[in-house]
């Protein structure tokens, strides 16, 4: 298989698998840590109006979903890619970072501490770690 095609497929596979991991963990969150009484998490409007009821524990699963989704997606992309494996891992991380940034804009009432932790720790560092976990040692 041509290296460019393989790297594109590695990137797509990393994005899809990372997204599935992210969605699974975020959807599992309310079952493990029930939302506060009266909180509506079934729609973006409901979440916006009741996010003030959330405690720090309610942000654990979204953070883990973002971080582990990025980690798994980046690791898979790096594992499947040929040549410089750091690039596909970091492209996956950048895509997930853009998703995180868009969530901050769509949900402006989320706590600033969560936004900082999520955007600062769940994406680019996890992309780098995913690359490293696959044995990657090349720089950019």
C-alpha cells in the first residue's frame, strides 16, 4: 500500500476509534455518577441551564472520555502509520482539541477550571503520549 494512503487510513482509523472511545465514556458517565437532582443532560439547552448544579465529580467522565479517546485514537494512528508516526498522532489530537474548543463555545457556562484542565491536558499531551506508547521516538 502506498505510504500516503496508509497514513490517511491510519489517521481516519484513529479518529473513528478515538471518537467511539470518547462517546462510550461520556455516555457511561451518568450511569456511574448520576447527575444532580433536576439536572437535564439530554439536550444542550438543558445542560446549559443546569450545569451550575454539577459538582467536580460530574466532570470526571467527560474529561476521561476526551483524554482517553484522544490517547487511543492517537496511539492507533501512530501504530498504523508509516514514516514519521508523530504527525498522525498529533493530527488526531488536534482534531479532538478543535472539538474541545467548540464545546467550550457551545457550553460557555462550564466551569473555567474544567475548560483549562480539559483543553490543556486532554488533547495535545494525550496525542504525544499515544505516540510514545507505540514506541515512537521521532520528533516532528
